[in-house]
């Protein structure tokens, strides 16, 4: 008899969503969907607010990627105001972003997904608390390392969650030498932790779960990410690159995003479905050519190289093993750890740059009518904040595409592929149901528009 | 025996849950005394059973429920009501849970206006429906402990949990951010008009915080006078002041029922500052407290 399974809430992710699996009369998967069950409406309530206040409102979009939203929002307003930041102002923004990424990648890898690999996909109790009980040394280490990265940001900038220290035109305060020294010391510790995490992923994920990685959640899509002018991996600025599944690339400025990306709406979920309109008509079939992915795997695919040596060595090893572009969904977390190495290396480079303690961190701005698009990468994917203002500098129009939203279609396809592979003739258990969630967790989604 | 905890998030952003993790080493100590039996962010308990076959939504019984976020959908309201039934003590964590928070800015519009604006003509219809507005937790269920902040300070979370472990209630003292702010005050603004934050404050970064003049007295917007203290923790100043920017009220009003709009007008006039230059006053002074009907759609002019 046909029936429906409702896996709700999807756990160890951010936001509100459920999996709905429809089984046919033979117990095979007829359909499987991810339903986002709530929405808050930031695009609406930013309208009417003074532009300079938006970075302190839009940061609340996500309590994890709040610095990324804060920065994309500030960049949109920088553009409306037509200002070029003082070098130290931009460097402080970049430093905060790298440090928060280290904290958040630690969260994603250890707190959200590692329980599935280290305790096992079928285990009765799979969570960070179980890791903590079975391996207190590792548990304590990850709690402390995430905390260290977070508190380096908090001590200097006032807040790691929902920040206010980036301001239109730059940064609200300069960094003094004693602050630089404190953060440098912490960042050196974090580099060792990033190396440790990379090796752990090789032993706990790659060596034990390769069959799983090759079979589960695999789909064929294009990719979106940011790169510098010379094609290096980039998260704060640069240009956008769309890579087709065959590896062909097209680069464009973030202002041009509407020339490429449109959004589709379905009646059964609050999440929108971005797609590349020049690649074909949108559809939720596995062979649809308009679907692309963003986030760690996408950035690792679209870049020509990493800008720092340790991350570059890992990228080369990754490409030797998995080619380019790599379509293995379950390697998102692994790609994310290559990025964590890059974050620590780039944070150290910024901290060793004497210019970072320059007192000139902000240029004044003024109320202006205009249109600005601010893009940064969030861990989940390319974040786009697009605002228009009136002559008094009040916001009149917005379009915000969250990093995770780019993956709405791809996640649904990965889920369906996994459900059809694992659930046959009415046979399933909590282990196979958890594997459906593992595919979604790999993307590090955030279901909260 | 460990205290059984249910943790749930509603119209929120995960910042409150991140703040729980930011208790850091204290969390390591607390873990032996707490058992999180439902916590979508970190633990796998499901509403409809492990394989999604149950027909009734089920929240486990617990000693304590900690909830973040306001109430936006009918489904969230039903989950909250069940949590209240199943848990002995209900903790509202964070300003969204207590006052609606930033997402309750949505209360300035009618529900349909927002949905139509975001989804145009293709409104999702098969999703949990929005309530007419965003509600604070205590508009739906009785709250025993309030931990304000956007996000709450980890130190306050640790204190509240330690109180719960002893079977006690906890609350933040009713003081203003100004009471916890070290900046130098001369009781008079440096000029008569309020400036928008288009340039940085004047201060010496190498000098201690108490050498910087009060943000309001420098002529910039700061909601310290009407905002509850608690964001400072053990540090040398409130969080925003540490970043050298003005407070925006994220800990909510100093006491329940206070009227920040009225109180802020007198704070401005007391130092000779005209509120005329303050843009978007209604949304600014209710930025974090739009629930409880503080923000509602205005008739079209």
C-alpha cells in the first residue's frame, strides 16, 4: 500500500525543514522532497530602513553566517555610496570572515556531520554529545577550538554572532598591536587544528566510506563560486564563476548576477529554486541542465588554485583523486576542510601584514540614491545582497539570495537519488532514513529565508 | 541524575544555539549534568518517529524546555503548546523568543503583503501557514525564565542553567546598558542634532574605554538608556561600545512593559539633543520588540 514518510525536523542542520518520501504500492520511492517549513521575510522588512542600519539587521538572517551576511550587506551599501575602503578596513573585514569560517567549519564538521561517520550512520545516538562521551579528548578539543576562533572575533570586534563592527565605508575601529598579537597567537593554534582536521577526515571519512561517497547523493550539475582575477579561491570579493558540468566556465561581476540566475517557486516549500536561465528551462529532473550548486565543493571546483601553499597541496591531491569538476556530494565536508586550511593560512597572512594595524579604517559615507550588489561567499554558498535606495539613503527595494538557497534544487535531486537507491520494496530502517539526512547535511544547508 | 532538556527553535536564526555553544569550557562542565533529548540543531529526535511513520507529533517529557525565536507559523504554535505541556520549566532564550526580535519587524506589514511581495503570484500554498503576525513565546505559553539578548551572552546562559540545576529561577537585573557602560559623560551633547552613523566615533584606540566620550553625547544614536544591561559579561564595556558603535537595543527594554519610544525621547532631550535627526524612529525603537503588538501595520496614507 502506498504511504508517506515524514522525517521532521531534519536535524543537525540550520533552519526548519522536513523530508517527505512518497512510497508507491510496491514500497518503492515515487517521490522525495525537502520541504522548508518556515520563512521570515527579511527582504520585506529591510525596506524603509536607513541603509547604514541594514548591516545590523541583515546580519540576523543567520546566527552562524552572520558575519558573511553583515559583510555582503555592507558591501552593497559601500557600492551605493561609491566608496573605496581604506586597506586596513578591508583587511579587518577579511580577517573576521576567515576566523568565523574556522569556527563555523568546525561546527559543521564536528558538531553536525562527524557523528554520522565517527559513531556510524546506524547508531542509536549520533550527536556531538555522544562523541564527547566516547572520546572526551577529541570532544574537549573541538569545543575549545571552535570557541577559540569565535572568541578571537568576539574580543576584538565586540560580537561574533550578529556583528556590528563592519560599517559602510570600512570598519568601526582599528586593531591595536596587542590585539593583533593575541589573535596571531590564536590563529597559529587554529592552523594546527586545521591540519589535524584534514588528516582526521582522511582516516575517518575517505578511507572508511569511499563506497558510500561514490554511490550516495551523486548528481551531475554545474557550480557557482567566487574567484580572484587570476582564478584563485576567494571568499570576500572578486568575480563570480559559473562552471558547467562539463567543466566549461563563464566569469562575470556580481552586478551581472540577474543576467544569469533566476529563481523558480514551487507550492510545497518556502525555499526558492535558483537556476541558470541561460542553461535551460528549470525542472526538478536529474538531467535538467539549469541546476547548479554552490558552497565548499563548488568553490573547490571553480577555482584554478588555492592562494596558499597547504591548501594548494590539498587541492592538488583532491583533484588527482576526484578530478575536476568533482560531483560527489558527500565530499562537501572534505572540500570544506581544505577551505579551513586556506582560512587559517590567509588569516595568518593578514595578521602578519603590518598594514592591518593602520588607524585609517573607514572613509565617511553619505545618504545617496543608488543601487548596490554586495557579494561574499558564505560557507553554504555565494551570498548576494542587492539593494536600492532613495535620495535620503532609505532602502526601497531588495533581493537577497542566501548561500544555501542556490542548492535547493540540487539537494532535492540528491535526496531523491539517495531515497531511490536505499529504499526498495518497502524496506527501510532508521539507518537508511539517516542516510537521507546525511546527504542533506553534507551541503551544510540553512533552511531559513 | 542529569536534567532532561528539550531545546527547540522557532522564528529564529540559530544565533541563540550558537551562544549556548559559546559557553565553551563551561559547556564541557555542564554536559555531565544535562541531557539534551530533543534539540533539532544537534540531536536527532524526530516529531513523527525515527522512520517518519507516526501520525501524531511527539515532544518528549523533560525537566526543562529552552526555546528560541518567536512564533511565526501555526505549526510552531502547536509545537510550543505541546512543549509547555510536556516540560516543567519553560525558558525563553533570546530576544526573538521574548519580544519577537528582528523578525518581528515583519509585524509592520500585513501577512499577505509580505508573502505577495516575496513570492509574487506563485505563493507556496502547501506549507505550514503563517499566523497573522509574529508572536512572542509568552503570548502563547507561560514562560518561567527569560534570557534576553540577540544573541544572549553565554555567561547569562551558564548562570541560568546553573540556577536550574539547583532548582532555582534566574533573571537578569533590571539595569540599563548605560549603567554598565564605562564611557565618559558630561551630561550634554557636543552638538544639538543627532547624526546618522556615516563616520566613526572619536576615540583613541590605545586608551581605555572610559576615555571615550558617551556615544549619544558625540551626537550619534545609542539606545543604551532604554535597553537592558547584560551583554557586557566580564568584559570592560557593553558589546557594541567595545566595537565603538552605538547600542541598538538587542537585549530589549529594561523592564517588562517599559516604553522605549517615550523613555528615549526624554533621554535625548535631557542632554539637549533633538530627536528630529533620528531616521525611522518607530522601527528603530521597536527593532527588537515588534511582538506584543508593539509593531503593527499602519493605515496607508
